């Protein structure tokens, strides 16, 4: 351990726990004031190997505001009396939870009681067969990794009897500040259970099942929250969420009652996952519960397939995940597993997080965000991501991956907008919305988008956007046909070996940069449209790629539009009948990347609130903060951008930033938080301009403003 013990001698423990506590007004709930979270995920062995004082000192030295401490539900870390709450075999007579709780409290940290309602043992299966998930043959379902454990059913009394008994016991014994469940609600997919209760429900995986699934989540969430509040009114319940745009729980429903959005989004592996997974999660949080607490769990352990729970990952990869957490407006959470031998057999995961969190703590006021200042919205289509069946051989995530990449390459500042949050007051701040294959939209959502366009808003949509209702029923015509001025002229056409081409018919800003060519690539799949007046791009139908003797179009000119571009009053409208963003993602085609960026730029209009000019691939966020404004720049210019993990950072050079200043705001100082230096700036004609000389992995330009 390399704790600086002198620090503890001179600073009172309470002062260590978050510099904002003293400054923030009293009517802000405590959970909205936390800036850093920590968790050593406790193993059964920890009661005999973990030094509790050392554990608490470590978290205090990271200036952690709240720690997760394991109660569990699979195995008790205290002297429980709840039947089937099996005590860990190394627990003995100790009150391990109680000792940890007291040690954390002594150092001014809040304590969240962490439970896992997902698994229990054979003896519970014998006594309470109704608690467990069943397969089609009626057998209880073993846990996939350890066959001694069985999966519990969220529709059973396990959730309404057993878990509440543990929660009430914890309330009665300990000074906890909140109750938390890990592994529930289910994250990756909805459960498939054939127990007696579940047989009464609609078929798993359907929209009808999803409704019951969400009702159950809301019911249990409220139940657990009421139990949490029995302890103190300021206590509350929260649970693991995350899953990005593919979250299984209805995010808008949950966003209403969820005090704290806890994202179990711990990191990527060495697979082909882009680096921005954590930022994307932050955007999802902002879309559904603006202003409430959101934390992102970052694994110190090795995420991926296979994973190594007890070995540290690349420090650069972990650091980028922390960077994205902060940039996207979430609170960072350092997570390690097992405390043998002084906080793990691999202790390399201790120091980097301490260094990072202590740097962050010096600048807390700049990470307290009031609002995003982006004026471009990207509709995230949760229902589409859960229920839409994309063309054979394609994956739904490729649409957002492709659009996200285009947005980063074009250096756009954007927010996510959930399809259930498109009321006029939600959309007013956006000059344009992008709909990447947002196939499922209700009549009401189409009406909201129509009203948005009528009020001067601009839209860009692709492929099957609005071709299905919110219940995944196919429409005969696009729900937004009138808005884009399009008419469906047939069923989807897929091309496999040779994509269709798009013929340039006339100049248009969306075609900027295409010189000396008549054709650019179309996409892999498209919905044929009826002809429109004055098309900018038309379809050259697909033909064979091999043999090359036959690689020419039998029909070189058609009037089928490959893009429909319209202006209607102040609003600009672009519709691509092809899956251009997905095809760009899977082929990497630079023409499609250019076409998308040009199109987004055209619909977004002149005068973006922030521009950043310089080399490299970056992701940007800009916030109004407690101290003024903050422009966050993440440097993804890295060979590991599209495939984990980051091995090293590669600095980018000068980035010229220009930001519109709201009327009446003056600037006293621009401070680079990573470089820890003030830089020169200029305010002219309502804009502030400055240059960030160099960015390694991340920089925050904090604009001190009154
Ligand atoms: Zn069941």
C-alpha cells in the first residue's frame, strides 16, 4: 500500500470525502453531490484476508464519497438470520459488513449496501422451488459458471419475500445510506423462464412481455425504495443499469423514479468494440434523466472474453474509460475484485485510480454540469434496438456505430434524444435531429417530429426509419413519408457481392468534395422509393462484382432516389433510403463517411455552438457548469480506437476552439484541467476563442465565467 498517511494526519476525515459537500446547498440530495465512487467487490475469502482499515484508508485516499459494501443475497457477509441467506464459509462469527460500514463512516464516506438477488443454492431450491427460473422441461436453471448456484426468477416471491427480508435486516442493524442490487434488473437480455409464474406471461422477448417485464421492474423498484426509506427519508434504492442504447429496462419509465443511474458498463475487451462505449453510455443517461446522478463503473479488472477478474487491465484503457465518464457527465467509479494480500494479488490497480481521482478532486466544480450546450440531437430508438429485426446478416448496433463514428469524424457536438422524450419542450434546444434507422416510431412520435419540422427543426433519417409502429408492426408507408416527401415503391432490396451505386445528379452541399466522379457508393440495403422532383442522387441498381466482365450496370440511369433532400421553410430534410451509416461502418468506405458528415453538417445549419479545428479523431462534450463552462475533448487518435485495448496514448497538436457565449456572460479565465495551466483567450462578437496546444488522452478547457 502506498497510502500517504500523512494526509490523514492533517486533514479531518470528513473533509476528505468530497470537497463539494460543504459548498453545495442543503436542498440538493446527498447522492447528487457525490463525485467519486469506489468498490472492492468482496469475495467469500475476504473476511479472513482483507484488512478493513487498509480498505477504508484506500478509498478515503481516493477522496471517495460513497463505497459499495457487500451484503449480498447469494452469501452473507454478516450474521444474518434470514433463512437461506447462507453465511460465507470464512465469515466465522465476524460482522464483516458492519466493520466495513463503520470504517467507511469513520472516514466520512457514505455506505451503499450492495445485494445480488440473482442466485441462490441447492438447499433453497429444495425448500422454495418457486423462487427459481425453470427451463422448458421444468428443471431449475443452473448458473452458467458455477453449477452449485441456480438462477432466481424476478417474477417470484424471492424478490418480494426473501430480498425484502434482507433489506429490512440491514436497515435494522446498520447505518447505511442506500440499498443497491447488482445483477437485477437483468442487463444483457430479458430472462427466458418457464416457471409457473412466468408461464402466465406473454412469450419472452416480445413487446408484450417487455411491458410486463417493465411493470415488474417498476413495482419492485418502488417496493425496495420504500424499504430503503424506512431507515431514513434520504435513503433510496437503486440498481444496476447500463446496456447503452440496448438497455433491457424501459429507460424513460425508470428515469422517472430512478435517483441514481448506475451503469454497469465496465470496459471493453480485445474484440472489435470502439473506444467510445463509455461516452455513449453517458449520452444515454443524459437523455433519460437529465441532472440526476449517473455513475459509470470502470473495471480495474480485465474485461473481455475471457475475462480475468483479479488481474489489472491496461492502465491507459482504464484511464480513457474514466476520461469518457467525466466528459460525458457521469461520476467515475473504480471497481476491483478481492482484497487478498493488501487489496488483491495484483495491486497494480490501486495507484492509477488514486492518482486520477485526486487530480479530479482538485477540479470538482468543473465537473458539476448544469446542461449540455449541444444543439444537435441523435434519436436513440430504444424500442428499435430491442425489437427491430435488421436485414439478415446485419446487426442493429452497426447503425449507431456507423452514425456515431460519422459524428465524431465530423467533430459534431451532439446529445442523445430518447424516442419517448420528443415533446416540444425537449426538442426546442435542437436545430436538427438525426434518426439512424429509427425503425419503430409510434404515430404520436411521428406527429411530434412533424411538429418539430413545422416549427423549423431539421431532420436526417436513414433506411427504415418510421416504417414500423412502436409495436413493431410494419406500416404500408413510412410514418414520416409526408415530412420527407417520400413514397415507398417496393420491398427492401439487398445486395451482397456488389453494392448498388448512387449517381450524382446535381451539385448539393451534401455532395461537397466529390469531384471527378459520376458515382459514389450507395449502400448494402435500401427501401426503393418512388421518383422525386430534381433528385440529387439516384440509384444505379446492383449488378455482379464477379466476373468483372459483367461488372457494369444493365441499367445505368434510373429515377429511383438514393437520397431525398428538401427544404421546407427554415427546416432542412435529408432522407437516405439505404442503410448508409451501417454500410459505412461495415465497409469503412470514406465516401459514405463524407456523405454522412456533409449531410449532418447541412441539416445542423450554420453556427454550431462549439467548433474545434485541428488534427485527429476526437469526441467532444460542452457543458454549462457550476463554475462557468467546460469543453471536454477526448483524443481517440489511437490504433486501439476500434479494437481494445489502448496500449499507449498518441498526442494531437493544436485544437482551435470557438464557442458561442450566452448573452451577458463574461469570462475571467480559461484553464486546462489536465495540463493544469491557464491559456490565453479572446472574446469577440459573442464568441470565445482559444487554442489547446496539445492533447494526450483528454483535456478539459474550463471556462471560468460569471
Ligand atoms: Zn419465472
